[in-house]
């Protein structure tokens, strides 16, 4: 005789009725969750503890985890949390549409940032519409190599963008040109055709 689970409790679920077997012949039971919802679960999953609620328990745990860090609002995750999720997916999920440009070419997320709490602590200053950018696109995601930027700023930072040494740091040449109100093409020619230093190429006036 088949095991009668009616009246038994499994986690948040109380078994109330025997249902038809599924296509594979597995026993199924109608259960009522503590939240009031009813759901049909295989007896195997109930006994093994694979299913403990209608799904509300999992949602509650997720919501509590996000609320703990202040990154859920009206049941939706914030942009900062979404940036963290997308960053990891690009580097670890071969099925992600951008994987070939990130994980596929060796870009990794540092071990510390695999936990959102650490990422949240290290990357302060997030605001809506800002995205995470790696300062050096040939290196991975870690605190010293990342910053929050606008989409316009990030568009400049491509693998073919030109970095130059300036005052002890590696800077994008196009940003330096804008800061000094100099035409990019002229500065580039001065550095790579005439052989001037970056500093001199930026401060030498343009003859009209």
C-alpha cells in the first residue's frame, strides 16, 4: 500500500490530498502552504526535503538577504546590486552574450567581490545611471581597478582606447585632451609623430 502522506507536515507544507501521478509515475500530493497557497508536489521531494514551501519561503529569504544590505525597494533590487550580478555573469557564465569579451578573454572578478557585502563596501559612491568601469580594460574587477562612471565616460574606455603616462598615472589620452581643451588628433601627432612628451604635447599652443 502506498504511503499515505495526508495530514503530514513538511516544512511550510501540509499534505491535504492525493493527486494523479506525473508522466514518470511519481506520486504527487496537493499541499497547502502556511501562506495560504496550494501547490502540487512530488512525494519524493517532500520526503527528501527538496521542497519546503510553495516558493514563498525562498522569496522571503532572498528579500531578507537583500533588505539586510539595503538594496531592495518595493520588491525590486537596486541598480548597484544588478551591476554586481551582471559583472559576475559576464565573467563566469559562458552563455552570457558578453562572456567572450570578459570571462572568455581571462577577465575575472576578485575573490573578495564574490560576496556582495564586500563589493558594496569597496564600491561606495554609486548613483542611479552610473555603471562600473575597469580603469585598465585588460585587468579584472577589483577595488583598485574599478570606478563608477556615466555611460558616456564608459564608452571611451575600450580595449583600443589609448592610455598614456601622465604625472605618474596611466590616463586616457582623449580625457587629457578634453581637460586641456586640445584637439585629440594634434596631440596624438605631437606624441607619436613628433616625439614630444605627453605634458609638452598638451600645453603647446596650436598655431592657427
